[in-house]
C-alpha cells in the first residue's frame, strides 16, 4: 500500500503517488504558447514561477465534455508541470498497481472502491512531453 492522490480527468479516475504532487489549485489564467504541442495548454504564473500546463485528458486520449477547472502541480526528477484536471477526490492509501495497461504513461492500474484506477507515471509523462517537444523543434 502507498499513498495516492485520486483525481478525475474528464470522466475517468486516476491516481498519482502523493510524493509527486506539490499542490492542487484552481486552473487560473493560462497563456498559450504558439508552436507548442497540442497537449500543452500554455503556461501559468503560479506565485512568480512560470509553469507549463498540460491537458492531461488530451495526453491520455480522453474526450472531455467540459473544460478542466483544477491544476495539479506535479514534480519528478527535478522537472515540474501543471496538469489540468477536473477534481481531486481524495488523498489516501491505495493498493499499488497490479493490472497492466495499454498506456505507456501509466505504471498500471488497481481496483479501489469498485473503480479501476490508472496510476499515472509522472516521470514518464514529463519525459514524453520533453521528447515530443524536442522532436517538434527539430522539424
């Protein structure tokens, strides 16, 4: 068992290990960055720090019915980003993932409270975004 932050991205439930979550706040004003990846909503000034903001639904391939309202600030390996999400439902212990998933951005999935919850690998998400942005800039 480990401690996770459970969250909603569009109509799906996910979790992130609590050690990768710095804070959760309102999405706030986002400034678009021309030429960035489609998943990048832009940047946000969060108490004097410029933070890239990622649409987690688009990145995970989930159709969104309404715009996100919350920002989860995640960190891994000295890199950080804001993930646009819909809401955080709880912080607490949950079984570590045992189910395999098709997404390379998840460490796996686990059953909790009747829901199959995908566990987001923050390191993979941030590395994937960096890699894709680097490829795009070389074109």
